């Protein structure tokens, strides 16, 4: 029956993120990255590229672990779900999503340092319009 399977999938996507960094399987994405860098599938560089990728992903995971509690729980859930979509998971993608969500939220919050500063829009509420001149035209002298 399709309905229970669809419900199970929906429940799986909305499970809140635990207090710790999720465990992602980065091998698939690293294999793809390594093979893109090789000349042939038997290129000896592929093994080194794979090792480099896996080490990079581990470093990203460690960085996320240090910052995990500073991210909003809603962002943790959203970004974890997004980083696992499509079957290829990446800590680099997860960290990028978390940082972007945090930065967007910070931009949307009013800043305390600008509360006493008059905004340019208020300072120039009724600016005098400036005439538009065509190229080569000389301005008319003021009376």
C-alpha cells in the first residue's frame, strides 16, 4: 500500500534534529568529486582526491560540532533535511546552509547600533529633484 509508505516518508522528513550533529554518509559525494578530477576511472589520483575529500568533510563536521549549539533548532532541522536530499550528503553543504540561515536572520533583525542614527530615507524625505540632462545638453542658467 502506497499511503503508509508516503506517510512514513513524510514523518521521517519532519523529525526534529537531535542535540548533536547528524551523521552523514559523505562517501558517495566524495567518490563523485574524486572521479570528476581524474582523467580516467583508473587514474591513481582518484584515490588521493577521495582521501582529500573525506578529510575535508571530516574537518567540516568538526567545525559544525563546535558551532552546532549556536544555530537555531529550526535551521538545524531544515539544513539537515536539505543536506540529505538527493542521496548525496555533505557536511560542507550543511555548514553553508546553517551559516546562510544565521546570516539572513541577523540581517533581518534590527540592529541596536543604528537605533539612534537617522536613516538616509528620513534625512532626505523631500529631496529637491535634480533635472535630467541629455548627453551634450548644457544646463539652463538660474534666474
